[in-house]
């Protein structure tokens, strides 16, 4: 695991514009921490002089107490508001960078990550993680400053006794270091298990028809239960690792306090000392328990928050973006060539396409016919470079696709799918998707059949290279083109195309 300093260094650039907010939050924390020793400090004159007639003005005690807690309350409010303002500005910057990376990421990302995983990282994990991390780090600063302030006051009261208290700090640091490493490993494993569980749910929601048609409910329930059980075990282990810190530090604190109180009583009996000084020292020492306890618990939230934010940063830093050339001739004529194109999704798998060579002329319309798995979708996805060939080359108007400007290349294609995606926007914006709003174009699109039909909306978005009208056919099987010709020619030939065509007329 990289050191905490280097991990935080990856996060800080997104919060660079929030320096003022963090500065105000830190200043408020300093003020709040400085007020902590004032509580036991007020007890000393109250006990030593408050019960002596006229030694302490009666009005001074309520004024001091009310003023003290008013300052603490105001500092707490200002600190929380400033922190929220700063952290949310950073979250916006991080989300914007993540979303921009999604828009330019290589298509491989969307085959490696599920939609639910990417959505969860961008929308939920970054929000909760950044807020948790910011509040935890501010709490760490505030509790550390409070600890320093109380220790400083104790040193001023009685430096010998304070040395016993100071022994707590390195002991707690060792405990936190050991347990926080384990907690980080469990947190990362828990995030992976959560993603896996979400993916199981997403698959079953999207493919519910297939699951029910094949009677796979029991199998999927078992799969869901297995993943849920793994997540449960990891969550319990994380709870154990986080919860162990508190009792260990409390036992260490109790041992130190027992020794300190015993020595303080012995000192008072032998050397003398005021009741006020003794009570002030013991009160300040007891007040150390709260910041020590909070510091012992801070490793959990910091680890969880940082791990969640790092997933978003990894999406930004580690995701490869699409690259293209500078070729942009405007509207292409439509001459498409495939030269010995082979594609394997994985090295050990059989090729989805094997040495495919085709030439499509401008104005020609083509249908790819074949059973499921023959490579039709793979071939189509190669054209706009949604996937890259393992071997061979594709050319549009004589220019290799890799040399085309990626935006200019995709401007040449339109996709009319059975499952048409309509964005949560107006019909006009859906028709002109990716272009400036052209209301005349929208009116023309809606005139023949109405713009409420999803396939028509998809077809109207851009001028397609391929049109679903009468077309020559390519018969594909096993990633190869095995027959080419018009419908009549292929039927007369009596080959695979003719047999596939005959299947639809069998009873």
C-alpha cells in the first residue's frame, strides 16, 4: 500500500480551488481546540477562590461559561460550513473530470466495467468518500489540536505528572498503524464485493426474460447469496478491525490515568497543593480521553473515504482515452474496405472475425445475415472504432480508420437499433443529438410518421452509411464471409443462405 502522503497527493489537485474554505475550517478548528483547556482552567479559580466571600465576582462565572461555549459553538458552525463548501467544490471538479473521461474513454472500459459499477463510482462513491475523507481529516486536525492544547495545559500545571500521560501517544500511534493497514485491505475487498453484488443484480434485472425462460432463478439466487455472504463476512471483519481500536486505546488510557491519579494524590498529601489545581489537572486529563478515542477511531473513516475517492481518481488516471488521426474531409463518399480483418476478444478464444475482406461501394446497401455469434455485430462495431481489429485493416474512402479524426469518423455513421436509447431530454434534442438544434429538421423528421416512434427518432439523428432498404447480402458464419450476392442469387445457389431462409417457412 502506498504511503498516506502520496495517496492524499492524488486527491489534493481536485480541491486546489477550495483552499479558502479549508483555511477557514482549519482556523475554526484551532479556535475550537484552544477553548478546550479553558474549561478545567475555569475550575481552578472557582474551587480555590469561588467559595471565599467576595474573592470572585458572582457574575464572572456565568459570563465566562456562556462566552466560552458561545465561542466554541460559533467556531464549530463556521468550520462545518466552510468544510462542506470546500469539499463539495472538489467533488464537482472530480465528477466533471470523471465524466469527461467516460465520454472519451476507449470502448474497452465499458466491457470491463458494468454500468452499475461506473455509475456507483461517479455518483455515490465520490460524494460519500470525499465528504467522509474531508470531515475525517478535519476531525483528525481538531482532535490532534485539542490533544496538544490539553497536554500543554497539563504541562503548565504539573509537568512530572504529564509525562505519564504523554506515554499514551506513541502506544496509540502503533495500534492505529497496525489496525489501519488491515482495515484498508478489508475496505478495498469490500468495495469489490459490493461491485460484484451490484453486477449480479444488474444482470438479472436486464436479462430477467432469459433467466425465467431457462429456469435459472435458483442458480442466480445461489450466485446472489454467495456474493452477499462474502460481502457480509468482509463487513464483519472491517467492523472488528475498526472496533478493536477503541477498547485498546481506552484500556491504555485507563492504565495511565490510574497511575496519574494515584501519583497526584500522593503528591498532594506529601507536598501540598490546592484543591483547584488537583481538580483542574484531573479534569483536563479526563478530557484527553475523548480526543484520544476519536483519534483511535479516525483510521476507519479516513481509510474508507480515501479508498472510495481513489476509485474515482483511478478512473481518471488509469483509463485510456481514444486516439485518432487528424483526417477530416467532412462528408465521406462511403467507400468502405475491410482487408484481412481478424478480431479476438481474448488471446485464447476463437476469433470472432477471421480474415474478413469486403469492399462496399458508395450508395450500395448491404445486409449481414447469419446466426447468433457469426460476427455480425462485431463487424459493425469495427466501423466506428468501438472495437479495434487484432489484425488487418479497415479503410473509409481509402483512408485507414486509425488516421481519421475520431469525431469526424463517427459523424459518418448512424445506428438504428432494436433497443433505441432516448435521452431524458426533449424530442427535438433527441433528433438532433450531437448537433445544434435544428427545428426545421425536427419538423421534417416528424411529418411522415410522428416523432414518437423510437426507431424513427434514431434513424433521423444522422445520415446513415447503411440503409435498411433492398440490399445485397453477405452470409456470415463462424467469423467468416462464406457467401456474397443478392437475395435471388443466394437462393438460387442453394447454400447456407438458402437453408437459413427456408427455416422461416418450416412449421
